[in-house]
């Protein structure tokens, strides 16, 4: 298994031959976040973008009181 790390977050990396692209899935999140890239540079950029979107959505839900009783 190949692993990529960005800001202490880890993602598994696999090659998808049907798409002819690499696919990453961020580990340890309380929801799914995956990303695709044609080369390592593109994959890392998409990892950062996907992680940022995920964290922004989590912060937005928290500020709106999602999940509170």
C-alpha cells in the first residue's frame, strides 16, 4: 500500500487503470474524502484541496450546531 501525507493527514494511494489516474483516500476522517491525479504533483495538490474542503465543511457544520442535542 502506498501512503501520502499532508499536514499530518495520511491517504492511501492506488492506481485506477480504468481511469488511468491515481486515486487517494484520506484516512482517519469521520466521513469519506477521496481525490484523483494523473501524477504525484497533481495528486498532492488534489489531496490538499480535498482535505481543505472536508475541513471547511466540518467547521461549517459545527458552527451551525450540527450534531448537538
